[in-house]
């Protein structure tokens, strides 16, 4: 090889490699005859050779097939901006395609069809206000318009079209490629369902439970449906989402009107899914009228529910979205008159003669149907069947990513008929018991049948896609011996007295594991559904995504994503009007009163007068525009969180404007006292004492305030003329205990229990005061007597179990602990008692698990903290023990049991000085502790 030859060869090789690389970036491509090539930007390459860029490799299509994707941004007549994504499939004559491309440019055929589609979309928006674009039904409408108009290219026609609302919040990444069905069963209760499940009477629910995750769903007070169902779909409490009552004050009519979607201040699940490009169908959810724009379908609660239902004359009043869907919705509405009387024989004992008489009687006037139990039952059936039919239609026709349907029937039937169920606890006519004794049970079975129909179907276009099914209730419902002694519909405003704190939770389907989750929160539903939909979960929510309900492999493959907040639009296109027509409004309010949901002092705050020019504001705004029930409900929300200042503010606003509203006064007193403001609490107490009548059960609470504020003499004067002996004895017991006369106090409390065995404040006091074996045994007997009257009372079960556990009688205590946990699975005293029994049996790990379970729900409960702290100290885990006990002491700085446990832990940690100070504080609080004095000597005291 000659010199330099090798170098020339290397230069040649490098140049050849560069040519190859350049050929990959810029080159030619050939579209075979009879075919076309489509570039990513929609430009069309006719048959032949074409220069192309590496990034513009064409996809070869069949003869004349043109596929166009893009996004159209258009304005609605109302000024809103819509982003509509599309994919358009067109068949074009190849010769026409080539001719147009050669003469007008490669992108001309696609541009012509894009322009045509944009024009049709503009026509749709002009005709329908853009509402059709949010539902899958739009595809047929737009296709018809495209096909009926002149084709922008001769010999071409539309094959297929897909439209969607472009995501505003980001893109979702679905965890499982299957639809989600979210079913709400208002008032469904595990305790009532338990024997029905055991007897095989609820097969659909039993099937879900057998293959999925179940839990007690812990609700939130006040136990009122519009507040709770809105909390489920917003993930926040009523003070944040704004739905705080069944009704809202409308300044336009200066009166109350049923709650509307316009009152909600946080985006709901349907807003979030729309913002993330997912379609949903929302059927009958609380507080959804006027219907909001969603990607999919919204059928509001004003369509058919027996509590709320606009008549046909109001069909344009935003009952559904999109508005054209009303045509399909209206076809499926069933009125009470459409339900044959014979259908009621499943739920009530009716003879042939009864049915004949019912068919012959004249129709009742509007509003009167809720005064007649059978007619009300017929209305409930009509509403249930209507929304069920709409849910089936939405599932099969729209095929949404998430279908949510709310059934109100169980709660409504329970309110009207639960007092007839066995065992009968009140004076009701025997013939009515015979007729309605099985009504609630049969309705549960009927609802189970409907649930089975809804979840059994498969999407026609996707056979075999088993849905993920979530079934929940907003609260439970008292039954059996736990029921109040009066029917729920016989006293105004008393509906929530029948509600239990815990409802049901069942999750089943692909990706869900079989598990008993124990107890979960109502606030966990929103983040869990977001996670299942592949949407990030906002930070700062009171709930969490229930990842433990899912298969671990699924969770590993899909780590939880979080964001500061979900920035999605909501409410901006909700119609401003929230006022029902007069007739519907009057009927709706009458129905709410019939079930005990509203009543008493129901006027707006302004009706009390004397507001002045600048009334104070609260978290809900100007008091002139609100009802006292909203403030009472908000007060309850704050009190449950022990935010006493905010609670007192809400209750005080009621008391100032309704000076004779006893519940407002008492709650104001209670919250001020809990917040440490004894002077303000006594101000409220004085107003209570001045009322012409006072509920006897409140008097001991007033006595506690009187003792703290130094007004014992005033209360003694009041008690001198008070007629209820049991309450007077209990009040005097409170005064004696606060004055340091424990034996006198115990005697008063025993006399109070002699007259009224269920008195909670007397039992609570005696549990502390009675330290002798005889005194504790006497209290044990009294608790057994109380449980004969109220066998499912969690309060009495816990105190009895506590006495038995402290006496070393764990086997005797165990059934009472389990009964308390069945009624209230998060009960801190029951879990503490359970843990103590487990410790006695040497099951330390199980005891720790029980206490940790309780602290997840009530992290500041001093009983759980103290018990777990003492247990951890006994296991030698002193830093953890001291941390827990210090948390308990923050809440109860003078509690001797906490001080003793903490002192012992400090002594074991080698800190005798800290231990001595704690034990001395304990003896100051309770001098009668010989064991503590002995321990103090060990600490050098």
C-alpha cells in the first residue's frame, strides 16, 4: 500500500458514514400506487417519490384513507373558550387527492377537511351553546352534519369521528383499563345488613364483599346527606366546600330554597375528571342542580327524587347537562302514578281488596302524597326506578370512564318505616306493624337486585371488561334496640337522630385485593377515586388514597402522585339562577319537613330583626343571607374538630338573633366552656335558665358551667323549683364534686341513676368517684341495668367493660368490648379496653395494633395515648412512651393517671428530677394515692 493510501481510505469511510447519517435525516420515500402517505402534521403525500425529513416519516394508508388529528379552539356564545380535540377519518378519491395536492400543496386536502369540521363545530356551538361537546352523544350529531353538507373535496366522505374536551388539568393515566362504577346507597347500614347477608338475601353485595375490600365508613357530623355526599366528591369538610344545609337563603325571594350546586365552593369529582380529559356520567347526586358542564352527562337531583323533582314545565331549568340529553332523560322518568299499586305488595302487606281500594281512590293533591305512607312508598319506588333506568342507559350508551349513581331509597324508606321493624320499640298500631314490619328489609333486597343489574352488564364495545365497583353509604341507620323512641317523621329537624356515624364501604374489581380494612373515612373516597383514575391527589386533604385496598403490584407500578391543588375550572358556567319555581319549592320544603330534615326555627337570620347596618360575617358570609340551621351545622363541624372558638362564633350568631332558640344557646354555652371561656359560657347558661321550658338533660351541663364561673348559688335557686328530680340530683352532684365533696357528689349521682338509669354524666362521674370495691360493684350492677334498657349503647358498653377490665375480669368484659366495636369500630375507649385485655393475655403486638388503629382516627385521644405510652414503657421503648404521654399531658395537664405514667417513664429513663416534679403534680391533683407517694420516695421526693 502506497504512503497516504490508508489516510485516504479513512477519509472515504468517514465521508461515507456521514452520507449515510445525512440520508437518515434527509432522504426520499416512495408511496406505492393506489396508496397515500400521511405526515404527522396531517399533510398528504400522493403516490410517488417524495423528499422527506427523518422526523416526517409518513404512515402508509390504504387507498384514499385520510386520518386527521388536531384541536379546535372555539368560543361559545356566552364567551367561554372551548378546546375540542378530534380525530377525523375520511375516504378520498385518490385522483382527486393527488390533483389537489399537486396544485394546492401537500397539506391542502387535510386543511379543507379540518376547516369543514371547524365550521360544523361552530354551527353546533351556535345551536347548542357548546353543551353537546361535553358528551359522547355529540359524535352522532356532528357526523350527521358533516355527512349532510357538501364535501370539501369531490368524491370524499367521512368514515369516523372522535371528539373530546381537551384536558384542562393535565393528563390522567388510568391504573386499570376498565370503567369505574361508584354507587351511593344513602343510609345503608352494616348492622341491618348483617343478618340479611348471612341469610343469602343480598347476593349482589355478598359477591362484591367475597372478592373485594370492605370497611366501616366513618362519616362526619352533622350526619346530613347534602353535606356528606358533597364531602365525598370534593374531599373536604362542609366549611370548605360550602354545602352546609338542605336549604339556602335566596335574597331574590327573601326565603329559603333547596340547596343548589351554585353554593359549592370547591371542584367536585366531575369537574376534576372533565379537566383531566375523562368522561363521566353523574346520576342523581346531591346538590347538582343546576347541572354543571361536564365531559359526559350530568343528571341532577332535581329530575326525579321524591324530595326534589321539577315538573315538566321546568324542563329547560338546567336539570341535565347537556341540555339536549333531556330528550333521552325524559323518556325514562317514572312518576308515582306510573307505579302500579300491586308493585307495593312486595314491600307492604296488602290484600287484593286493599289494592282494589287504592286503585279506585282519587289522586292526592301535590304535597299530600307524603302524608300517606303507601303513596310516599310509591313515590320512592318511582324515583329509584327512574335513576336506575338512567344509570343503565348511561352505562351502555355513553360508556363513561366513571359512572356515579346515587340511590336515596334506603334512607327514605328507613325514615318512614324503620320504627315498624322488629323488635317494635314504640307505641304503634299492631295492624300497621303487620303491614310495614318487613318494608325496610324488602327494600334492601330490592336495592340489591338493582345493584346487581347495574354491575353485571359489560360495555357492548368491550366485552369482558369487568368494572371496578365502589359501594358506599353516607352514614348508617339505627335499627333494633338502638332506635330512638319516636318515628323520625314525627318531629321536625330530628332526622339525624336516627343516623349512625358509620356507613358501608365495599370496593371490588380488577386490581382490588380481598381485605377487611377495618375503618376508613368518608374523606378517603375522593383521593382514592382520583388515584384509580390516574389523577394526582391534592396535598392537605383530610383523607388519603386507600392504597391498602389494592393489589401491591398495582401500587408499585403506579406510585401515588400529588399536587398542591387541582386547578380545574368549575362553576363558571353554572346558571346564576338557583331559585326553583314557587310550586316546586313549596313541595320540596314540605317533603323535607315530612322526613324531619327541616323544621323549628327555619326563617332566615334576617327575620329576627335588629341586624343593624353592618351585621357580622362568618365563614359563610353575610348573616343576612343565611339560615340559622346553616350556622348550627357549621358549629357542629367545628366542634367535631374541637375548634371551639369557631364553633362558639357560629352558635353565638344564632343565639344573638334568636334569643329563645334553646339548642343554639346550649351549644354556644358548651363550646365556650370547652374553649376555656367560662364567663361567656355562663352568659349563655343564664339565658337558658330564663327560658320557659328547659330540657332536663341539659341541667347538669349548666351546673358544670355554674361551678366554673362561680355562680353555684344562682343554680341552686333554680334547682329549688325544677321539676325533674333526676336532673336536679345530677346537677347537685356536679356542684358537690366541683366543690371537693366527693362522697356527697356520689350520693347525688346514685339518686339520679335511681330515677333515670341511663344518665351518662352520673355514670361518668361515679366511674371516677367510686374507688372502693363495693362502690365499683354497685356501678357495675347499674350499668348492667342500663344495658337492659339500651343494649347497644356504646357509652354504657364501654364503661361496663372498663370496670370489668380494671377488676381483672377480661373474659366477662370481652363481649361488651366487641359489641361496642361493632356499633362504633373507632371507639377509643373500646379499643383501649381491648388493648388492656390483650396485654393481660400477653398479646402485646395485638394490643399495640389496636391502640395504633384508634390513634389513626383520634390522634389526640388521651386514653389511647396514655394506654399506649404505658405499654411502650413496659416494653422498654421509653422515648416513644414519653412522646405519647407528653402528647396526652398537653391536653390534660392535671390528669393524675397521665402524670403517673409519665413520671414512671421518666424515672425509668434515669431522670429522677423530672419524675419527681410529675409525681408531685399528680398528688396535688389527687392526694389519695399511696402508691404514688411510695414511688415518689424512689424518685427522691
